C-alpha cells in the first residue's frame, strides 16, 4: 500500500478505534436499565473529561491536577443558568442579577460552559504553562483548591455549600455519547493539527523542540485553553446528567478518578484516554453494583462498601509500577495485525 | 607470567534508549598503571566511566574488577569494592563544608584503619583542603574544588582511582598543580585511569592512552606519541566502519 | 482582642505544622518526592488512638508512633522506592493514589463519622496568667516542637548518618558513587518523618478531638503549602514555611470574623502559585532551586 494509503488507514484507526468502542459501549448499555444504564451514561461523560485532560497533558507531557476546575466551572454555570428563574431567586438570594434573572436552554448552557471553561483556562494558563513537571503539578493542584474555595463561598455566583438543585436532566444516552464522540473528534483534530504536532514534539525533548523553533509556551497555552473548553463542556453535560451538582462532586475524588483513568489507559494517546475512561468505568460499575449486591452470570455476590475506591487506587498504583505507559502502552488504536 | 589485570573491560556496550553510546569497548588496566582515555566531545568517555561505576546500565559485555564481574553491582557497591570516581565537573557537595566532604569520602573505605594517616597525607598533597576545612565547599574556586574532589576520592583508599576530565574549566597553572598531584599519587603506587579531552597532556602523562571516538576505541598510543598530531587526528576523525584500532607505527 | 493570647496560640499551632513540614522536607530532600499522602500518616495515628481507647497512655503513645512509622515505611517500600527514578510528576501522581487509597480504607473501616481519639484530655485545661488563658497543650506543643526540631538538627549535623542524609539530599548520584547506601538513608528519613508526624498528631488531639478519613488531608495539604512556599529544597526554609503557615492560619482564625476568612484557602493556594512562578526556591531560601524539568 502506498504511504498515503497507510497514513489514511492509520488516521482512520486512530480516530475510529475510540469511536467504535464508544458505540459498542452504547449498544451494550441498551441491554440494561435503571441504575446500570445510568452508569453507562456517567461513563461517557467522565470519559469526555478524561479526553479533555488528555488534550493537554497527553500532548504536552505536563500533568495537570487542576482540570476538574474547568469541569466545575462548566457544571456550575450550566447548572445555574438551567435553573428556573423563580426557584433560583427564591433559593439563592445573593446571586448577581444577570445570573438570577436569566435562564438558558440545554444547548446554550453547553456552549456557555465551554466558553467559560476555555476562558478560565486561557487566563490561568498564561502564567502556568511556563511551569514543568513537579511545579506544574503543584500549581495546578493549587488552582483546583482555589476554584473549589471560590465556587463554594462566593454566593454571588454559586450556591455555596448547597447543591444546585433541579437542573433539567437532558443528558440521556444520545447526548452523553454524542458529547464524548465530539470530544474525541476535537481531540483528534487537534493532535493532527500543526499546533498539536508541534506540542507533541516538545513532549519528549523540550530543549530540542525549542532548538528547532517551537514556541512551547504558545503551543501549550492553545492546548490548555482547548482542553479547558472541553472540560467545561463535559461539566455542563455532567450537571445535566446528575440533575444537580455540589462542589464536593467536582473536587478531589473526581480529580483522582479522571487521573486514574488517564494513567491506567495510558496518558500519551487518545486511545489510552478513551480506553482508560471506559474500562475503569466498567470496573467501577461492577464494584459499586457489587456493593449493592448483584448477580453476574448467575453468580451472586455482595461487596463491602467503599471497595471501589480501594480497588481503583490499588489498580492505579499497580499500573504506575508495572506498566507506566498504561493499557494502551502509549500507542494509538491499531487493528491487530496492521501497521 | 603476566599479572592479571586489575580492571578488565570486555566488549562493553551501552545504549541510551535506541541510541548506541559505546560499541564493543575492550581494554585492561594493570595494578600500578596510569592509563589515559582521550577523545573528542561525545565520544563516550563519560559514558564509559559511568558504565564502569554501574551508574548506567550495560546492553552487553562485561567489566571485571580484581577478577570479579561488576554486572550485578549497584554504584555504591562498586565504590565499596575499591573504585573511586572523581566525577566530571567536580561535583562536590556544595552545601556541605570541605571537612564534611572529606569525611564522606571515607564512607567507601574497606577498613577504618589508617583514616587519620590518609587524611594527613591528602592535606599534605592539597594544602587548600586543610586550610578551608570549615568553609562551605561551594565557595571554593574551580581548581580548589577539583583538588577537594580528588582528595575525597583518595580518602576511600581505593585500588583504582578514576578521574573524569580533571582539567575541565581550569586555568593552565591550576592544571599543572593537579597533574603534579596526580604524579605524586602515581608514585605512591596507585592505579589511575584518566579520561580527558586534552589529549597531549594525558598521553604524555600516562603509561598508555586509548583513543575513544564515536563510542569505539580507535587506537592505543604511548607517551612518545604525544607530539604526533597526525596520528591523533587520524584516530579522532578516522574511519567510521568499526575497523580494528590501528597500531602505532614504531 | 487579646493579641498576646492569639500570638501564643499561633506559635503553638505553628510548631505543630513545623514538625509535619520538617518530615515532608526530609523526604523531599532524600527522594525529591512531594508526598500528598503525608497527612494520612496523621490520620492513621488518629485511628490508632480511636482503636485503643481506654488503654494506658504509656501504651498508646508508643503504639501510635509505631503504627505511623510502620505506615511510612510501607509507603516507601511499596509505592515510592520502585518509582525512585521516575519523573517527579509520576511520583506525585503515585502519592495521590496512596492518599486516596488510605482515605478509602479508613472510610470503609470506620465510615466518615468522626471518631473520638481521647488522649491527653488534661492538656486541654488552661491556667491563667493575668489576662491570658493558656492551655497546657499550647505550652507542651511549643516545648515538644522545639525539642524535636533540636533533636533532628543534632542528628543531621552531629551524626554520620545525618551527614550522609544531607549528602544524599544535596546530590544523590554522587552520594551513591561515593559508596553511600541510599536505601538505608531513605528509610531513616521516613522513620524520622513518621516520628515527627506521630508527635504532631498527638498534640493536635486536644484541639481536634475527632478523627475522620479526611483528617489528614487538611493538615497535610496546609503543611505542604508551607513547605513549597517556604522552600522545598532545604530543611530550614521548609520547616519555617510550615511554621509560618500554621502561625498565619491561627492568627487569621483568631483575628478575622467568620465571614471574612472563607477565602483564606484561596489566598494560600494563590501564594503557592505565585511562589512557584516567581521565586521557585521559596520565600525563605536564598539560593536557586536546581532546575529539574
């Protein structure tokens, strides 16, 4: 096959592999109902968050602990604007008028969330993308802390310690899957773009890339803002799935979950992000349903509570120790047997 | 009956990821010898020393010290077996005092006996370390730090002293002092391996010198070849097909 | 408004945070590891106290020290040592996993309800000196803090292993090439950090009498902020940073009314970011941090 043929086939697999997995999972979800069906929808949305973190961390090699901040901003803004104006005014008396008096439909809230996420990421990214390694990890962790603190306490924009109630639950199977597939396509388009390629070049050897003229901080900022927008978007889809959101739901535990998914799947490839997200969601589902008592292929079992967190953490530790590149081994999806 | 070599490097191969750094390097050092290794930048000289000290892994070959293979050893074990390294760029502990640096040199000693005596002799060799015992080592000049690094290595009472580019970044007069000290060390009977970029000096000083270029040993020369620029150039920039190191024409 | 009172209380809290920060600093020094799970050492000590409620303090105190040190060593051996040569960011992620794991184990075993630790109840009592009401725990905290800091100092500067530990912190590769046994030194650092954490926990009890799975999180993160802001690379700045954070935290709580101190967290996190951007070696440190990308 010609070079061009090979590269088209490769591109199709890189993009198609993750999408095919999502479609497959979607099909499987139709078999279930009730809480398990919801878990599938949950899985898609959280995987979208994983993909958004991948767009930055996977391409730049810089680990961000703070991306759930953008998810939170997206979820809260979408949530606040989705609430009925009457109820909002009654429950959250201190809001800024432009929040209190306005209501947005489903899609507009998604767009708003993406815009806010991207903007927030752009602003904090300007100073932060200069940091590497450990410093970046600590700084992004600090951003997470700030975001939570502000969202929790600034009663003019947020609900404080309470949860935002009564958000229209518009995220069903279709919206969740579409959202994830959209994120996958955007991530793919980005990593194939000149900017994305330049950023990937910096991942292995910062000095060498700078030597051939790559403006690292500019490329990182682009990726950071894009991933912030995607994360915000995912957050909005998330709040429309849950029907409400509180700061604790978009803080440390979610950060850990998303990071674990990325690590287990493999931080360096799109396939890794999607594979990690969906497979961990599967494990999580089995474990949490098991905690309630479930029947799997005729075998009944009940797991003690909180097992899922322990297993997840242990799994992440094992992967870090034994297979640091994750399940995907840092590679994109390839049909077995092809190049 | 030839004495068995103190250090025997056989077909040593080192790779950094996919990039080969050393190809089939083989040479031997006998007790009491001073052996030089010269070559251009990037030739693999530091890699070779790091490999001997087990600070980088090998992808093939072996290094035997006093007949024992070093293959499974960690760097601290190699040090405690009796090989002392004076690293490139001195690399003394700048936050610690000169005296503390010296004390740390004694960690690798095989026997506590004679520490005081050895301390006195290194101070005699390098008076500066005696004068500045309580000064933070980072405040010393480059030349003084080099002397400290050598003194520190000597305090391990090693069977083999290995120096990586001791003249790097030093003024000519300081280099003279360093080599004078190395001469005293040699006369005291120590086995020394010196890795250097300054070919002339090293070739004149050592009993034998190997020329390393592109990860391969290309020639072995003696002190008489020190003035032979052509021989050196040919070795440095010589044939790149891994052909046999050519013998000096004598 | 009794400023002297506030000051003394702040010094006491600062001392406890200094102990935790010193432990974090020691581990960072020998391993370049920022341990997000450090707070969980205190949590483990707290649950040990809960589990031994009613026993004699002479048994409980050594037991707490033992459990905390054992946990620290377990962390080192299983989770951190294998990653010693990995990137600092990978190590950070691993410590995050360990923290999450330990908190979930605690949650599973004891639920999120606060459990009483019940020790040194007598220290909560106070005595009066003029206008001041000084609790015994305040004095003991300052005293124990000072003694332990002094002890660690003596250890580092007057013993052979202490010297080797400082060497490893300065340059691990060269230390190894000089024959120092890195594993032993790292283990020693973890033991000391464990002892310091246990001491801090025991003295925290009078002011925070109940333990929850998240007990260690707040303290650990705050101490970490102190270390980063003070200066990660050297012990004195790191310890002082921890002290400063504890001190500042206490003062803010005493001086500001509740409404105004809700954004204290953001201010502290913001300080961390500013320090990392503008003065990565920390506020209290003079030399530059060696660049580690």
